[in-house]
C-alpha cells in the first residue's frame, strides 16, 4: 500500500475516531438526518403509491372533452369514453393544425354503426370502433381480460355485452378477426356492444363494406375521423379549451365531461409536483443545518487542525477528513431514516388501504424495486447533503495558516 493510500486510510480512521469521540453531537446529527430522511422516504413512497392507485381509478374516468362535427348528435354520459356513432366527420389533422395549448393527451376515434357486420342476430346494430392503441386513454384502461403480447392488426377487443371467448375467431364483413381482449362493464352503451380495433384495421375494411353496402361511410377515409377525445393538462380549465377549440377549429361541437374528475386528476399532478418541491426544500434546510453545525465543529477543532497542518497535513486532506466525517454520519442517518420510514409506512398502511377501499380505488403500494430505489436515493441524498454541508466550512478552515489555527481565535 503506497503512502497516498495509507494517508487516506489514516484520515478516514481519524474521521471515525472524531465521530465516536463526540457521541452526543454525532447522535444528534444522525437523529436530525434520520428524521428528515424518514419523512422524505415515507412521503415519496406513500405519494407515489397513492398517485398510482388513484390513476388506476381515474384512468377509467374517460376524457375531459369530446370534439365532434357540429351536426353530430351526442348523448351526455357520466364519462366520455367513446365518440358517439355518427356519419358526420372532422378532419383528422384539425387539432394539430389548430396548435392548441393546455392539452395533455388527445386521441382520435372512428365509429361505424352498422347492422350488416355479420355478427349477432338479424338487424342487430354493431358499433365498430377504430382507435389508436398508442394514444388511447379511454378504452384500454377498461380491459379486464386479454391475450398475451401486443394487439395486432387482425385483433379486436369486445365490449362487456358481447359473449365471445378470448382467442376465438369472428368475421366482420367477411374478414376474420381474433378476439384479443374484453372490456369490463362500463355503463356506456356504445362501449358495451362495441367491437374495438385499430383505426388502420377499420379503414382496411372499407372495400368489403363498400361491396356489401354499395357505399363506404366517410369516417373510413384516412383523412377523416368521427371525433377526438381530449384530456386537459394541469391548470387548464374546460372553459378555456372549449373557447379555443370553437374559435380555432371550424364547424365543431365540444362536449364537456365530468368536471369533478377533471379537477381531481389535475390535482393529483399538482400534488406530486408539490411533494417534489417539499423534498427539495427539506434537503436544502438540512444542508444549511449541516453547514452551520460543521462550521461550529471546525471552529472548535481549529487547534487540532493546526497541529495536523504542522505535521504535514495538506488543506485537501483536512477537507477530506471533514467530508468523510459528514458523509459517514449523514449516510448512517439516512439509513436509519429509511428504517424509521418503513415503520411509518406499516403504521399508516391499514388506514390508507381502508379509506381508498371505501372510495372504490384499489391501493397499489410502490413495488419492491421502486421502494429500494427510493431508499437508496434517500441514503445517497443524505450523504450528499453531508458532503456539501461539510465541504464549505472545512475548505475555509483548511485555507488558514498553521499559526492562525494554533494561536488566533475566531
């Protein structure tokens, strides 16, 4: 082992010795860091779990707004899940050209209501709904049964009102399709009896539909859609977006969904953002506390540091020793805080699960890898705060001359 390595081990040993020599102060530092880390760890895990649980429930609420042709007839439902069947269409690029702000997600749908699809009884109406699996946020959250793998071009999803087995084959206008999934009961008539497929698959049916009906409805053209479903971004009101849509997109009608659920969804995003700010403020206050504490420690040990410099210790070594002290103490506090946080989580588990269960929302704890990642980040963050907090006063003290450290005060 070279002299550089041996000196590093010596400084590390001195750091540990200093911590053990001042047990009360070390314990108070560890306790302060532990409390901060426990609150941070438990808060992040709980909020991530609550947000995930709420999102599972709210993902089934549907869209905030529905945009359809001005002449289309629509039914007001408790949740906007699908565009209502109509022959009236909207240009597929209407919203893109409008360049609207305040929209978090938007998805287009094409709906064909027909009694000649070839399934069901004579004259039975069937809703064929084309959607984009990538942008969709109203249909797929209702999937309760599905096959493995991704939904392919020849796959369809059936509503709860359709009695088909997964993996079985059906023929729509003479074309074979596989039952890929089934939706749970939604209370929406269009979704209950609907047959859902990709928009490209529905457009590909146009020749077969034209052959059987002598015409193809306009929503089967690539540049037209039955309508759009919109989810608003946090901070955007339905009134603002509705006004912007009506002023920028001609000949459309805007249907508003449940404003209460819109507010709850947006509130969750704001809540998560507020948690991040709170954690940042807590980390900053802890860093200030460590700076103040180590400023006092360095001032108290100025003669000890002077002796170290007198026997050949460099300023960088003095800084390294102080930083090692802080990192060991704060990392230990962070680890203790994670353990305390786990106890807090167990204490609140029953109450959280009970209240969310009463709201009909399943509680989903953050998975083990996610929890371990948060724990590791809390310990690393605590150590980083200690390093930052100790570096400034140690650097200032390390710059002083040996004589000043040994004989001058302050």
